[in-house]
């Protein structure tokens, strides 16, 4: 290559070229979003108890597809414990407190089932592709910007909670014994810094989203268009089978 001054321009070595960001292979973001919305509507609607096993199976299959073995094992265990508290605990004693615990556990069981699918979406879909998926589904920007912020907010808050817990342990304020000796003080020492950090993180993420043009009226383009693949077809088939099985399932008297 010859420059305007007649001297050859140095060629940039391949090691100096920034690598192209890679996207983790998996479901199309639109498929994951639609599965999450369908599962949430079905399981949180009146009579959604019959869809709990199907949503749990879907969450476990997504965890296996993602190779998240801890989640694939922990999701059924958490669901079993919550189901025992919801349906077996009220049979042991007739008490208002036990009944209240059973009702709360029944709603928690639904959240656990939906949480498995939501965890897959958070772990496998980058915020940029999530925004592209929402825009391709013609979702208004009033929902796109908060969704992108929340997708960044959840893992950041988990990291902040771990940092607060480590800081409490360094100062001798954490641990199980401290929680048992001074439960209210331990909760205060944990929640107050976490709330302050959450507010700061939320403001920073909102400002970052607006600076990147997420609230602009112009429709931006993407360098990597979304495409449906064989994994999306397999996921749609599995969802159809689970929905049909849940709709035809009749509980025993």
C-alpha cells in the first residue's frame, strides 16, 4: 500500500487487530423472550398450577442445553422443597401461620419455575442482542430501555451483594453466628449499603443506556441480524409438547 507521500504504509499486524466479539451459540433471543413471556403468563394466571411441571422441565432442559449443571440440579431441588412446604406442610397442622406459609410457598414455587427460564435468558443473551430482539418484536422503547437496564442490573446487584458480604466478614460483622446473635443489626448492616449501591448502579446503567441511544426515536441497525436456527425449532417443538401435555393433564381426585 502506497501513501500520498510515496512511502509504503506499515501493515497492521494481525495481533493488533481487535478481535470480533463472539456471541454464545444458543437460542435466538426472540425465542427465549417468547418462551419466558409464555411461561410467565401461563404459570401466573389463575389455574396455572398445571403448567408448573412443564415450566420446570423447560428450565431444566435450557440449563442442560447451556451446560449449567448446578442450575440443572438445583432447580428441581428448590422446586421440591418449595412444593413440600406448599402442599405437604399444611397437612401436618391446622394453623393460620402454617396456612400462610403454604400460600407463600405456592406462589414462590411459580417464581422458582419461571426463574429457571429467566436465568437462562440472563446468562446467555447479551444486552445488545436482547435489545435487538425486543425491537424486532416491535416492542416500544418504553419497555426496551428498562429491560436492557434490568438485564445488566441483576448480575451487578449480585456482585454488589457479595462485595457487601465480604466487607462485613472482614470487619467481623458477618457469618451465621453474627446473624443469630444480632439478626436486626446484621440485616441493617447488609441492606443499607446494598440499597445505596443499588441506587447508584441503577442511575449509572440508566445514563449509560440513554447515552448509547436506546431512547432515540431513530431505529438503529445491527451488525449481526438475528436468525432462527435448528435449536429454535427444537425448542418450539418441545414447548408445544409440554403445553399439550399440561393442557391434557387431569389431576387425580
